[in-house]
C-alpha cells in the first residue's frame, strides 16, 4: 500500500513537471517554478512520511491552530456589515 501511494505521488509530480515546467521555462517564469517546486517537495515529503508511517514531520493541524486566531481577527477587521 505504501509503495503504491509513493508511486502515485511521483507520477503526479512528474506529470506536473512535464506539463508545467516546460511552459514555465519557455516563458522564463523562474519564480513560479521555484515556488511550485517547494510546494511539491513539501507535499511529497508529507506524503512519504504518511505512507511510511514515520511521523517525523510536524502535524499540520498544529500550525492551523496557531494561525487560526490571527486569521479570524483578520476576517473580523475586514468584515463588511450588510
């Protein structure tokens, strides 16, 4: 099961590379390639961590609980009264 998940992740990343990186290189959008690669690397590392059941990386929900009060305050500040 874990090897199937890792193969599927690698398939999706390679599909993205074939379809998007070539276009981005042609249009000289290097910042877009770097940002997309960082997100893909983060997703791949969390996917492998989940598939192998290593529990090395921090739980993303802990970050959400830290950031949630800030986002709620931001939403309340910009709330439009109807």
